[in-house]
C-alpha cells in the first residue's frame, strides 16, 4: 500500500510503499534526507481521511492518443533515491505518468538496509480513495517525525508484514483495473474543474465540445487538442445557447435537424427560436395593357360580319344555336316605355352562314327589369323568355305559337325561392328552370308539365341570386350559389360537387362549362372589396385547379364562358365592353379585348364552335351596329400567347368592324 509523506524541507508530497516506514530516504525535489515517520505516526496518518486522499493512478494511454509528456526531474537522483510526486495545484497542469513509470511498482529506493516495514494495524487497503485530489495533505505529523532505528522492527513483526504484504498484493492485482478506472475518471473530472473560468469564446467552445461528445462520440483526442472548457461552459452547453457580442462570435456548434428544435413556447428566455415557415406568397395579379396609341396592325380578320338594326347599347343578350342552319338570336330593346308603359323588346334571329336575318318577333317588356330571361333551343326552332314579368313563355318560330304561355314554373312546389333566375333549353322539348337558391326543375314543353322536381338547394342567398351557366353541358346545369359551384343533373335534379367554396373567394358572380361538361369556370368576387378572381377546375382532377386574381382596373366580372375546350373568356365592364382571354393550356391571360377608345361594345362567345363575337357601332349609322365573329384559334393567336408570356401581361387587342388588331 502506498503512503504519502510530506518533505520537511520543501513540503512536497512524497509517495512511498509501506516498506519505507522507519527508513531514511531522500527527496528528489530538494535532495533533503529524512526518516519516514514511526509506527505510531503512520497509524495516525492512516486514520486521517485527509491523508489518504486518492492519488493519481497510472493511466493507460489509448492507442489513438499522442504519446504523453513525461515531466523531467529537477535533478538526476541516484537509483536508490526516494521518488517524489508533486501534487498539482489550482493553476498547475496535471502530471501525466509515462508508461515506463506506471509499470514500476516501487518508485522509491532506500538508503541503508532493506529491513521490513513495521506492522500497520487497523488499516483497510480496499477502502475507496477520497474523490477530492485537489486538497493538500496536512503535513504536521511529518514535520516532527521521530527518528527510527535503522535496524528495523522486531522479528515478531516480520510474519505479520509478510501476511499483510501478500494480502495487499492480491487485492492490488484484483482491484487494479477498477481503481485505475476510478482514478482516471476523477482525474479527468478534476482537471476540468480546476480549469480557470474562461471567456465567452471558451464557453462557446465548450458548447461545441459538448455537441461533439453527443454526436456519435467523437474521438477524445480532439478534445485535448482543442482545449478543455470550464465547468461554466459545460453548464451552458447543457442549457441554452450563448448570447455573444459581435466582437467575439462563438465557435459554431454542430447543426441539429429542424425537427429536433425546441418549440417556441417551451424555449427559455434568450434562446434562439427556429424560424417559422415562410407564409405563402400572395398570387401576382397581372396588369392590364395600355391601349395602342398609334396605328394598329390587324391580327385576325372577321369571318362573319352582320349588320344589325339595333344600336350596341340596346342589346340585352345574344344566344347561339347549331341546327340545320347555325344562327345567332339577338334580344334587344326596340321601343322604350312611355310614361311607364308600352316598352317592347325584339328578338332577331340571324343566319351566321348567310349573314341575313331569318326571324323577327316582338314581345311586351313592361315590368321587366334587369336582365331578361332568354335562351334559344339547340336546333334554333324555339326561344324562351320572361313574359310577363316573373313568368315564362316559350315561342316556336315555325308555327308562330306559344307552347308555354306565361307559366309560373314553381307553382305548387314547396321549397322554391322564386322567381326563376334562369331558363335553359336541354333539348328542343325540355326546359330547365332554376330558382334563386340554385334548385333545378325540368319542364316538358310538349306536355306542358313538370317532369323533374329538383332536390331543394336550401335557402337562397339574400344578397345574390344563383349564377347559372349559359348552356347545358354534359347533361348538367352548372349552378353557383353560396360560394360553391354545383353540377345539377337534369335527369334527376340532384346536384354533385363542382367547385368547392374557398375562404379567399366570396360570391360566385358567373359560371360556365365547356361543351363536354368536363371543365368548369367561375368568376368570384374576392374577400377584399373590389377584388375578383377566375377559377377553372376539372372536377375529376382537383389537382389541376387554376386560380387567377383579376386586375381591379378591369372592373367586376359580369359573365364567363368557354370559347372551345381550352379558352376561357371573362367579360368585364359596363355592357360587357371588355373581355379577358385566359388560355388554360398555357396558363396565361393572353389578351384583353376592347375598343381603342373604350366606347360602346358588347362581347360574347360561342362555346360549341369556339367563336369569339363582338358588337361594335356602325360608324356610318348610330342606329345600327355590326355583329362580328372570328375563330378563337385565329392565325395570330399563338403569337399573342407568346407575347403575353414575355410581357407578363395580356396583349391589347382592339375590336373593330374588320376584325382584331394590336
């Protein structure tokens, strides 16, 4: 068992085996020779826990560590000199014992004889060492240690010494591994605890070291190369990030995955919170182009130009039919009311093939306000209109008769919000009638009876009537009400989802379907005043939804139609004077159609044959106008689309009697 004895001369702490008791030894530090204390003093020393504090045990150096430094002795002592170990102080570097020194079991040599050590009664070699290594041992007993006889103890003590020595050897070899590990652990801990308080940069380096030790256990040799952090640095590494000034930024620690970051609500004051995900960018509203200021270049010549005897401002509605002869039916105010009575509306039917008028019929218009209900059958043989106010009348051109004359379509049916807001021909003999809430009933014109009683759509929106598509497509009537668009089956009267409601959109202003009924388009008023948007959806593929904010400068949308399967036309301005063309394949608003001066004009589209139509004044006669049409896929159309993509805004196309120009 090793003993610790203070040198009387230099107060250095000496390590010696039990056999040194009673012998004269020499201090390697100062070469002072003195006697090891007597048996009684040794017994007293062993009983003092302060004198038996743990001493650094030999450290087995890991293979990955560099060779440890062996401190050079102050002098070259003779082989029989006493070995000294100076205990590290608060500011002194820890002493590292080399492999050769650790292998030596007896670092002492003796002056004089080699007699056995005296009996050490009452000691426990297996007692664990004290965890504190930084305290110095009390040296009071060693200062006045009485001299011992060099002749050694009595013979009776030799046997006991041999027995104790054997037991000590067995216990030493049995516990060497565990004691060495414990000593290494405490030595490691004490070295960190004795490090002086560091600055912010040292503490931050401690944060980095703690992160490295936590990340898959990096090699400990790197810790020694980078330097130890103080205890404060370790505490900071376990708690929260350091706040540093700009002059001395901390060393960055290892990055952690974002999913492991502490939630903002649970973070301590001063901790760095994980940045919240950026909010989605607001959709960019395209700008309207300015009208051309100089000469314009023709883009598309008109294919059809019909001279009408109605001024532009008098036109109420235009509908198209594709029977044996394709026709355009124009409803217009022919005679204004005089003193509140005598108003007359006229329906002119023009052949788009011959450009001549085929039919003309007049109807009283007293009491009819707003947009008058009007439609033409698919074969062009019949029309339906509001007559009288709030009732429906069907007129047949060939027989000059009224199969339905002034009927109330909702009479005798509960749950209807009358009057009707739209009437659409399903076939030449079937008529769909829609109430303000969006409920669809179907009438048979020949039998003059209701054949389908639709499922009530609920209470009507008190602020806006249901929006109804201009034509039946795919056996359904698209209806927009209460923020959503439904497709109502005309055979059963039941509705299925079309376009779901969106919090960003407020009310459905207009709705349309392509000729097959597979795609829907709707114009919405926005949640903010003065805003609006266009939404295009294929109900079978919700992921293909298109939503486009419309410029406020264009005005609120008044209608929307398809011009073929891919082009959507949004009508804006007073009397449908402006139109925005949106190409759903290229996903771009490609053109803005209007007169150059912004004067009178009315625009329409035929979804079946993909024709664009516009009505402009006749410069030579203010009481007449021109109904002009051209294919939506005109020769210069692709060039317009490419220019719109490059300019990031629609191309201004001027509507004129001779076609479109830019």
